[in-house]
C-alpha cells in the first residue's frame, strides 16, 4: 500500500476515489482541507485527518504548494498565522478583494476615531473612562462606532478592571496590516499613553 493510499484511507476517500484512479498526493489533500476547512489548518488537525501525516511532512507539503503557486504565478499563497495556515491573496490583489467584497467597504476613520483606536490598541484592556482621561474628551460614542466597525470588542469581567473593557479585534490587525499587537509602531509619544 502506498503512502497516498494511507492518506486517502485516513480521509475515508478510498472507496469514493477507487473509480477515479490513483489517490491524490498529500499536497492536494492539504490544499482541499485549506480550501474547505473553514478554519486555519494546523499540522495537528491535518494529522487527525490524514493518516501518517506528521509536522515535518505537513510543513513540506505547505512549502511545496507555495512553490507550485509561485511557479504558476497564482494570485494566492498559503500563509502562516498564529492559529494555523490559511489561503491569502497576494498583496497586489487587495484592491480587487475590496471591490468584490460583499460586505461594506472599510470606512475612513476620523482623527478622533484614530485617537480612540490608538488608546485601545496600546492600553488594552482599557475602560471607556481610561480612554476619556487619555483624550480629555468623551469617547463613549466613538467606542460604540468602533465596535460596530468590528475594530474593537467589549469584554466583561476582566480581572482587575472595573466595568466593561475594550480590546482590538483580529479585524483591527487585518485592516492595519499587522500580524500582532507587538508589530505596532513604538515611539516616545506612544509610550506616554
């Protein structure tokens, strides 16, 4: 039995694919999992699905798929995120995604909205009162707008924080093009926040 047979048996595909010819290579199965999985794919999740798959084989398959995509000049890559691997458009195609997106386009943020968002990003978890004190102005309405835009979320029962606290979201990271909060710029002015 070949390793490809082990992969398809692990997926329960052996019977379905017997008539279609030889089983697909591991790369194609991982590609299908990325495409249809609905969540980031990890080596552990792939190993649960594909018999005989381990972390080095998983990484080798991801690397091989990305090499194929580069050779074929595909507009996408498989990208590593903290929670696993996902398909992602290459940066040159961002404008196309925005035009075709079914959701609302990203709104341009006002200076007060950016001020509040910066306060949340650098001080989180932070209360509305703390943001007000930093800005010297009422921030409640702006915080509500940022929650509606999906850039900020409200968290209750944060240890050591009285009342609801505000945090940035994964959409915030996506919109501002950073992988984590550690990638945010650090300047003397921002250190005072």
